[in-house]
C-alpha cells in the first residue's frame, strides 16, 4: 500500500467527493434542443428485470440531468418507455 503524507494546501478534491463524467456528445445534442423536443436515448436503456433496476434508473437520470444542466437547460423532463429507454427534453 502506497501512502504519501501531504500538507493541507496540496489536497486536491472535487465537489461532493467525486467528479461527474458527462458525455460531451449528450451535452452537445441537448444544446440544440428546444422546449417541446425530446431525445430518445436508446444507448442508455436500463434492464427492467435487473435486480439493480432502481439504481440504474437513478444513475442514468442523474447523467441526463447533469448533461442538460451543462447544455444550459435549467430543468428537464425524463420519461421512460415501457421497455426502459429514457426520453429527455428541456422544460421551461
């Protein structure tokens, strides 16, 4: 185990202890969207039969909200298809 003792001024950290990794393509797509438009995000589909379904859905929703925020939209709506595909769009 490697342990290095450093001074307080050398401590590096991110907000809330972790860094969000937002997909730049998702942010770019959301930038071009207007109210009333939704993006069907098939690549972020979650498995409805998985034991971790609720956690996966929350993780994907957080990714979408972060990307919407970075794209300049203050609020977004996320609607899920019956087979687990998120659809997201900006709201007023």
